[in-house]
């Protein structure tokens, strides 16, 4: 396994070098995967992993039915570049998986480059190294996909600030702007949770089960606040229908089974995220309960592939692509979003959208 990973990284570096050196110029179409794998002497699965990383980093663009192209031009050092910093991506439920590629796309549309890295990698370098890198690579701004900043994050904040460019926190908490002095794009998660409850009760549901996250709770509502919210919308404030569960398939399935061990069963389940809802579907299938005939299911966040569930999932959509557009826009208009004296940025609240699908409303 280690040899495979080393080969994957080696192929990535070689292809990246060919792009940045101009050997593979901007717009060049790469050979088909089977041909390129044969040319490089590697298995297609190894090549595909390298290409996935190159696409995530903005060096290539795959266009269905047409091929893989060098895109954008990464060889020119005088092109303005946005540095994108995210936490190491560990699971498909991480928003960075969906926001980072959108930032790269938006940057390209604005004739910018995107340099993508992680906070772990950034912590390996000194502030002086980062400052020099920013200057020599024409870094004009930073987009940070991090949130919930405390004093423990001061080292990474200092390193980001050392670049000497505007910084925008994307998908952060509302209080991150105040705690860091940085610009922040955020969604009112509390309002989104309330909007979901209002929607479900508007459909006539009075027994709504809820699955929260160990850190995020019920989209920043505590248990007592959640009970009060249910009362506000004339729903049953039954603590047996409210559970905190980690993002684990078996734990979520067991939580749903617990809900249905109660004589007074829920008629709807509100999930912390669309990703939780995927496993809720699995549990309901085991229990032979139909969606939405027996129970409505709703998520929150706007996972792009949630519409592929059967039936398609209703959700509160945070709009991952819009986060990217707003961040790039703010870095292009620094006078509008950053104080010229202190450099401090503003909080920008992003609206969410209720997406009604068949998991709550049969068509």
C-alpha cells in the first residue's frame, strides 16, 4: 500500500511539473487515461488518483465527453492567485469536498489561479516562508474553510495573516468574524433549523424526531432551546425523539430504531445534515417504513447528490457554489469588505433556500 501511495504522489508531481513548466500548455488535451497510464507505466487506478488531485488543485479540468485538459494556465507566475486553505478532508460529509472545487472554478472564470493547501501543511512553514511564498506567487487573497475559532487556532491565524493579503473565512460560524477580525461568510444555522421545523409542522407533522451532531448540536440549538422551538410550532416536545449521534452509519441506524421502539412514533425525521439522512434511509428500509408515506425525512446543508436518493431528499440548501462565488467576489473588491486601516473584514450572511422534494411531499 505504501508503494502505491508513493507512486501516486510521484505521478502527481511529474504531471504537475509538466504543466507548470509549460510542457503541457494551457488548453492542451491530455491523452486518454488508458494511453497515459501505459505511457507512464502505472495502473489506471493509480493514475486516476493523481488526476483527481490535479483537478482538485486546479491544474486540469475534466469535461465529460471531451476529455481532460490543462486548465487553467498554471505556468504564468504573474497571474493573480487565491490561496485556498481547508482542514484535511477526512470524509465525504465535509463541506470542503464541495466548496473547494467551486472556488477553483470561480477563480478560473475570473482569470485567477487557485493554490489549494491544508491548514496542516501551512503549519509546517514559518511566517517568513509564507510571506515570501505569497509575494513570489502573486497571492492576492486567502479563502479559509475553517470555523469555530478559539485561542487554539491563533498559530494558524498568525500564519495566514503573515501573507499580508485579505482573508475570507467561508462556511464559518457567525461569531468567527468577531473572534478573528477576518471577513466571514456564514449562514444562520439556527434560522435554518427553525425553517425546517416550520416547514415540517406546516405539513401537519406534530411528532418530529431529530438527530443532532455531537459538536454542532441541533444547528447551534441546545436541547432545551430545541424543545422550546417545537412548542413554538405546536409540535410535541418529546425528549425521546431527540438524540445526539455521531456521523456513523450503525449509530444512526440504531438511533432511528430507538425512535420507532416508542409507542408514539414520529411522523417525520429532521437530520443534522443531508449526509445523516442517507443512513436514516437505510434504517427506515430495514424497518420496512416508506418515505414519505409512513415517515417524512428532511436534511440540512444541500449536499448536491441528495436529489439522487430514492425518493429525492428535501433539504435546507446552504448553497456550496454560492459560498465560492461570494468569497472570490469579496477578494476582488477588498475596499468594500475590508477596513483599509485595520484590515479587518466584515461578516456577510448568506441566505439559505428550502428545497422541497419527494421525501416530504409525494409527487
